[in-house]
C-alpha cells in the first residue's frame, strides 16, 4: 500500500513540475493576478464537472452535508488557509527579494512533523524523520542557489561552488587562529581562483590588486574576519553567508517573516487535507469542494481589479486549461497519496518536484544546473531514506 502512496506522490510531484513550467510559460502572457484568478476558476469548474459526471454528487449530498458538518468545517478552513497563504505569498515576494523569501517554503515538510503530530498524532520512524530533514535541507539549499553574474560570464559552476566552499572553510580556520596573531600584525589572505591561495603583506597586496582577480580576508587580533574584494574582481558571496542570509533577513525583511508564515499555514492546511479527504466519499469530492470555495474570493478579486481579464478564458483557453489540468492531476494524486502515507512523507515526496523542475528548466528554458547537482543528490538521498524507512 505504501508503494501505491509513493506512486501517487510521484505523480503529484510530476504534476507540480509541469505546473511550474507551464506557469512560467504563461507568465509571458498573463499577469500574476490573472493567473491566480483564471486558473482557480477553471480548477473549480473542471473538478465540479468531474464530480457530477462520475456520480459522486448524490453520495456527497446525503452522507456529508446531512450528517457530517465536521467535514464542511475542515474543507472551508483548509480552503481559507490556502487563499490566505496565496495572498501572503504574493505580498512576501512584493516586499522582499526571492533569495530571502522562497527558501522558507522548503521548511514545510519539517513543520509538518509538528503539525501532523499535534493534529493527527502521526509519528514517522527515525529513518523517515531523518529523510524528511534531509529533503528539507536539500530543498532549502537548492532554493538559495541563484544564478549569478559569474555564471553568465561563462565561469564553470562546479569550480565556483568548490572555490566558494574553500573560501568559507579558510574563513573559519582563520577565525580559530586569530588569537595566535599579534596585535600589530595583519595578515592578508588573497584568494586567486586560478592560482590558489597566497599570503601577501599590505604593500604587495596594493600592487597585486591591480593585476589579478582576488578576494581579500583581513585578520587581526581585535577584529573579526572581514571579507573584502577589489573593484576589478568579481563579486563572490561567501557560501556560508548565503546559507544563513535568509535567517538574518528575518530581522530586516518583512517578506521573510511572511514567507515563513506561509510555510506554517501550508503545513496546517496539509494536515487538514488528509483529515478532509478521509471524511469525504472520495478525494475528488473534497478537491472539488475546496477548489470551489477557493475560487470565490480570487475570482471576485480579479473581477474588481481587472474585469477585462476574463476575456482570456476564450482567447487563451488552451493555455489556461493545460495549467488547470496539471493542477487538478497534482492535487488529486496528492490526496490519494495521503490515504497510505504520513503527511510529512507525502509532502516531502511532493516537494521533490523541484528536482524535476530543475531539469525542465535545463531542457526547456536552457538554465544551467551543474552547480545545483550536490543539492539535487542530497534531496534524492533524503527521499531514498523515506521510501525505504
């Protein structure tokens, strides 16, 4: 039964990757508000037609509405949370850069370890727990890894990654040995990406800075390690600083806090999804009801902000229908996976869609992915721990 659950989770991951690719393609034709409103409306209509055509409507009408108000309470709350999370997501992206907001979505599987236990008393095995944590870390590292100017200039991504990591380790070692330096001595460590690391004094550094591409680390007894770079060299962000930057941003970026709240809301709605899908006559019924409820506010909002946008339903129906089909497939498959899997496992498997999205970005949009391979392998290892737990 677990194999069936993971199969549905894999279908959901593939569906979500197709959603990412199709939405990126559609973003050239539609605004963000139009995509949210029009696709949400089509999702609701599409699922409602499927439920009515499959004969689940009569079963839903008698067994759920008449006798199980708790089901309706769950589906309404879950839909409301997702709508709120969607608006907070857009607001977070508006307030702060992608690099300090999007990485927080990777924490959803880890947060689910707490919310699913609190709401349904789900307890993963130790190996499964480790797998969820590894997938979360891999997803976070993959999210913070953004294309840079150096990549555009043709520098090898693999060399850049390991050089940056080498810089970080050298930085740590230098800090540990700061106490051994005299108060008046100042050692300059120059990092040349072609020749390796060399040690030079102040006078030699002034001459060398004009001719080679280097980054400088100045160490003294009374001051911490200070990264510096000359105006002629490339701007290289220390990899350890990149990892912790989203956490530092919590103090100064309101969008970072909002996105962390989005991850928390999604962890709650995911647990509610499992509870609602188990109470419904079919996952299709639950999916249809939730999408209909979600479509009401987003459609009204689009009608108030841009009434003319509804003409795209007829002019660009094939594009919107493709996105909606992927969303329906992904959501229903995800609900089916919850029948046999813990919520944290299912979401971790679903989050692995970023792996497929990365490869789609490489094949379709010609994005460079070589330097992301270590994080991709990390997520694959985490999924292996979950599958074989």
